[in-house]
C-alpha cells in the first residue's frame, strides 16, 4: 500500500495540507535531524538573536549553527525581516 505524508502549511488563515511523496518526507526528516529547528516557526527570541548576530557581522553559516537552522532559512528570514535594507540605509557609504 502506498502511504501519503502531509505537511501542514499554516502561513495563511487557512491550513493547507500538501501531499508529499516518500522522497520529500525523507528529505525533510534528514534536514530536521541535522537542524533541530528546521521547519519550526520562528520565535521572537530566535528573531532577536538573528538580528543581533546579523548586525554583529556573523557569517550566515555560523548563524545557522547557533540557531539550529539551515543557511537557506537564515537567508530567507534576513530577507523577510528586511535586515539588509536597514543595514544599507545605516551604513556610512549610504549617506
């Protein structure tokens, strides 16, 4: 029997359940094993730590290790929080 796995996407008001094949499910399990926070929602504490690390000039790889996330998740969160735009606006070369 072919079993299906579902991933709940709660990014909108309506929960979406996305059907995944076994390869997708195995890939997510592997990522979660390597990065304990992968696919978990970001907490305020996580965001605050990311902001501090970002403005301290910490490399993305090191941020990923400290926050137990993937490098892709770190980059995506930096973009979502628009931290790069803030850093550019406040840099001396931007004035």
